[in-house]
């Protein structure tokens, strides 16, 4: 036993020394940091240590938004002070307040005319929107699209779709030109908007747009937008108790979907249709056929004389003069007409393609002229409808006239200017 104690005693003592040393090391290595000042104390210390602003040095500006705008920009959440910034001045806030409302609120004083707008549009906008606001490639079209809103693929432009002129002014002023937003002067914006109106046949070429006559401009689709009142106007549909049984005295089948051609047909479906339905459908289609044929024949009979008469129609020529405004940037007609970006067009009807002396035509047009192409009314109409499709490689950037009546009018107008 004594020998056991002699061995155990020193062992326990050594273990105690090791454990004690480890505890002291851990305590010194992991001792907690002394508590520092609170957030408010640090703010007060920073405020006291911050140097006072020297004379002539502007205070930093703090712009507050949302709920913070109701508080002082120098107020901390707990009512203290950060010691930073000052309230924004009226001029500083005005620099951010750019919106223009449909009633003219926010519209600055200024004016701009169509002629100046055409030049500015060519310099700043045409690279994306085309010289005539017709759009380049997939960039937005700003003109045209009349009577297309009910089509399967409507063309939504300033003239055909936008309800308020203020939206046009605001957007050009705020976001254009692309990549150089807000680089235009106020009068420049008025001029560009005036040219966009002119490109949509909404104003004449001598029109001057200003803050004084801005609200006088009526947008064609202004009545196409209205307040969504379905919550009240259709309330009777969803507030009434729905009928669940015996809702009608009798129910009869008056037509079958496959006869109406609204159900895709499968093999054998035609033979499966009831005989009376097929007979009914055939009768409905058969009756109007003779009348339609008669109308078509009559229309074909009068088409050619009508075209000849239209060529000399003063009203059609006057309409063509309005359409020609789209061409004036590049072409001239009448006394003293000369070549510009495009050739002069006196005597163009009946003239061989690519034959105006002194004008540098594209190679495809020169080749077409050498091959015998003559600008007859039909050929010129086809070209003006889709220039790039008609003549691959043409230098003419105009997108084309979409309406047959515009094509007829421009041809009649050009026919009124014979060659030398």
C-alpha cells in the first residue's frame, strides 16, 4: 500500500500542475474584451471630433426619400443628430423633378418648329428611328400605323397609339437621345416633338410647338384609353348569385363545332358529321357565290378606268403632295429641282431607272436600268411600298408606304411634274 501511495501521489500532483497551467493559458488567451462605448456615445464622439466647416466650404447634401423625407436629413432614428448634411434646396429638388403631366403641369416655357426639329431629329434620332421616324431594323417606329390597332399585329406609334403628347415630350426630354439622355435644350425638345407630329401628319410643315399651344394638339388615340371601371360596371356579373340549375327553359344544339370549322378535323371526322349539318353548311356557302362572282367581275371591269381618272384627280394630287412631305428631305420636284440625297423626280413616271444625269445611283439600280427597268406607275408603286425588298442593295433608307391610297396619291402627284 505504501508503495502504491508513493507512486500515485506524485502522479496526481503532476496532473494538477498541467491542468492548472492549461487553465491559466486559456483564461489569458480568451479573456473577454472590455465593453466599449455605445453607438450613441460613438456618434457623439465623432461629432465632437469632426472639424468645423471652413468659410466658403459647402455642406454635404442629403436627399431623403419616402418616409425619411418627413424627417430632418440630419436626424438620427433615436432623435439624435448625425452631424451630416443639410436639407436640399428648391433648385436641387427641381433638377430631379422632370415629369410633365397630360394637363401641362411641369411643362417648361419654350418653343420649336418642324423645320428645326427635322434637322435635330436627323442628327440625334434618325440612326435608330429613321429619317422619317419609320424605325430602323427593330428600333421603334414613331410614325405610321394608322388604323392598325385592331389588326393581329398592330403598329403602335406616337400617331397611332400614344394618347397624350405630354408623354412624348417627357420621354424625349428625360431619356433621349439614347446614350446622351438630357443633353437636349428645352427648345430642341419642342422642335423634335413638333417633327414627330409632322411625321404623323398631325401638323403642317410650318407648325411651331410651344408651351402655349401644347394642349391644343389632339392625339388621334386619346379616346382609346379610359379608366378601368370593371369593378363597378361589371359588378352585377360577379355579385349576383350564380344560377346552378334550370337556368333556361330549354337547350337546343343549333350548330356543331366541326361545321363551324373551330374544331381540328381528324381522319374520318368528315364522314362522322351529321348529314343535315353538312347540308346546312354547304347551303350557307353556296348561296352567296354567284353574287360574289358578279361583284368581282364588276370591280374588275371598272378598275382600269378608275385608275386613269384618279391620276388626274386634283384631290388625289393634293393628297400626294402631303405624302411627298416624307420624301422632301431627299428629293425635289418642280421648277429648279436638283439632286440632293436622292435624285430630282421631275418626269420620273416613264423614265428609265437610274438615268438622272449627275446622280450617283447604287449598283443594283444602275444594273436594273441597263436591263430595261422603267418607272411605270405600277413599278414605282411596288418600289415605294417596300424599297429594300423590291431592290436589294438600294441606298434608299425609306421603309416604304404601307397604304395603297398613299401609293396612289404619291404616283398621281409625281405624274403632275413632267420632265423637261
